[in-house]
C-alpha cells in the first residue's frame, strides 16, 4: 500500500483493532499462520506493486520469500480500498501484506525494507524537468496534477498552487480506475504540466512510458510538514510477534535481492531519513 494512502483512516483503525481484539487471547502464531503456504494479501490490479498475473514487484518479493521458506505462494485478492485489511488479514485468509507503511495501527509492522518518497513526474524534455521542490518558482502558474488528500496537496496549498491543480482520486478500485495512468494521459494531452505521485508509481511510469519521455524527481527538500518520504514494511496481524521476527530475518538475509527487484521496477530508493537518493 502506498504510504500516504494509509493516512487518515481513523475509522478503519478502530474497526481493525476491534476485530483483532475479538481473536482468542490464547491464539498463537502457529494457530493462524500457514506452515504449508506463504499466504499473501494483495490487490489484483495494483501495478507496479501487485497484480493477479504476477507482474508487480511485491509479487516478486513474495516469490523470493516463499522460495526461501520452501512454500508456494498463495494469494488472497482484494482491492486496496475500504475493507482491505478486514477482508484479508483480519479474516485470517492470508498472513502477510508485502507493502505497508511503517507506524500505522491497522497492522503489526515488520522492519522496513525500503524507503521511498513522493516524486514530481514531468516530461524529461520539458521546462519543469529537474524540479525537486514544490516551492520552485517554475511551478507558479502551471497546471499540476495531485492526488486529492495526499501529502503534496498540503504543500501545493502552502505555496499557492492548489487553485490551478487538477485533483485525482485517492481511494479507487484499480481494476476499474487508474489515476496514475490518467495523469500520464493528461500530460500527453497538455492538460497538466506535471504531477506529484508516490515514488514507486512515478518511477515505474517514467520507466515504462514509451511514447513520451518522463522523469520522476524525488522531493527531498521540503522543510515543513507533512513529510514526503515513508518507510515501507510488511504487515502482519497484531500479536504475531514470532511471525514478524521470522519475516524480519528474511528481510535481513534477502535485502540485496529485494533492492535489485525494486531498482528493476524504477522505485526511487532514499535513505531512511529521506535526505538523499540511494538509487533510482
């Protein structure tokens, strides 16, 4: 799940905590986590993260871990919108979410295995290429795309850019709606000059869009909140500390392979404090 998409879901937090509290107090990790399958909760149409046909980087990481555990991957598919945690991890139909932002109460987080940041996506041959801060004067008067409710929107408002911004939906079922693809279509049509998107999405779009050259520049120079970088973990059920530790050990052992997968997909990786780009 993109980190920013987990923000502001207080009602879901309460529902999830109630759900986990209802589990028997004596239940152990061994009672819930499958020892014959690596059971993954995932969105069936959420590239570059996951896809039913296996084309996302989270699919690749799941396969990497399953091979290390000697178990086949088994998916529970559900759109990453309202009800995702409740209908997957909460109903014990699967045991791990491969990508979830650190610090949110809906899940028990593993150690983070990558850190990424929001990016400014624009044409590589255009006048805004290289913009790395929302205060850049080149953005004044421009028509910019932003996901409604995402952290960059606050910065756009602070710098007087939100009035001309074009909003795109935050919570969608990507089997039927794709805001990031709409942004690229709008850049092709000249309706927007650039867009602020979560780094793994922007990096993948820049890597895979062939008809127009795109560049995704990480936004690491904003001095005021909200922050624009997030540490990404795996998510398990509350109380499953043994399973969390097992996944942490896998992350440590396979970090080099994980980094290679992320780089292959164009994910902009930054240091854990969001100060410098490691690879893009």
